[in-house]
């Protein structure tokens, strides 16, 4: 997540991974412009399930040994921030959609290439309650979409729901930053939605993957924004409703 130095400068998760030369290239490229927020947003919570965070009191190695998708402490830090985000979205009265993956079937037909790329694909920690949304941020009356592939759009009714609600902006939180979040953001970009990825509300099991994928999305496909900025935006929508 971003930190503030003693001089008051806000740093971003990717700062420590860039050389001075690369910073110069990025400044010259023109990428990374801000597109801003839309007028009819939807908050999309991607795959924040029990299996993707694991037990709260375990670090990522301990947690991942039990639940192969677990991101450990990084996941729980994001869950706590996401709870704040969801409450702000509910207060603003905007559409909220959750996604989660499907339980692997014994015949692997529905798993596609997932079963080829993960030697622990059929481990018990990817089944049963591992697919439940984390109780701390569980849906109340919001929509929950099951998906079989990384993107929340692939093979799901998400696009038709967004069209029906006249949505022009996606606020994206969830996991993993390098996987399902990125895939969803790229599809949303290709469908011409404005996209904002909330920095503190996304997470990954490998911090380098988290940081560099946030950078890449911020440069080309989305605005990677801070939670406080989104809260202020949602507050303006709440004021418009009163």
C-alpha cells in the first residue's frame, strides 16, 4: 500500500521497483493520465473469499499451506479497508456486485486450464466454505456472481447488469491484483468503462506482482486511486441523493 514519507510525499506500491531510467521513460511516454470518475458507478468486489485470505491469525506461508489460494496478511489488511469502502458505497446507494470462483469438479471439465497450471488445484482448501465471501464484508442484498475464469465478464451476466443499470464507471476491489482483478479491469477497459482500482482494497500473495500490476493498470487501463479519494467521490453522490 502507499506510505507517506517524513517529508509528506505519498509513495505508491510500485515506487521501489522502478529504476531512475524507467521513471524517465514513463514521464516521457504520456501514459498514466487520469480519466476521472464517472456519474453512475458500480462497486465490483472480485473474489474476496475465505479461501483467498485464509485464517486471520496466520501469515501467508502458514495460511497458504492450508488454503492454496490464500494471500494471508495482505488479504486481511485489504479486507479491513474494503469493509470501509463497502459501507461508503452502501451509503451512496450505488450498485454493488460481488464475484467468486467455482468449486473444482472431480472430472476437471469445468476447471479448464486452471487444473493444468496449479498442482494443488483439487486441494481441500479450494472447496466448501473456501468459496464463501469473507463474513466481514459479506453481501447483504447485493448481487453475487459465480465465475469460472479470471475476468468477471467472461461467461457471466455482469455486462448485461451494468448496461441495465446505466453504469459508466467501475470501482474495482479484490484479488488477486495480478490475476482476476487485472483480467476484469482489461475487459472493462475494452468495453469502454471508466475504471478505478482502489489501491488499499486489492491484494496478491506476491507483493512484486501486486505492485507492478497496479502500475501497469494505472499507466494504461485504469486509475489506481486511494480509498480516501473514493470515499470523497461517493460522498458527493450521497449528497446528490439528499
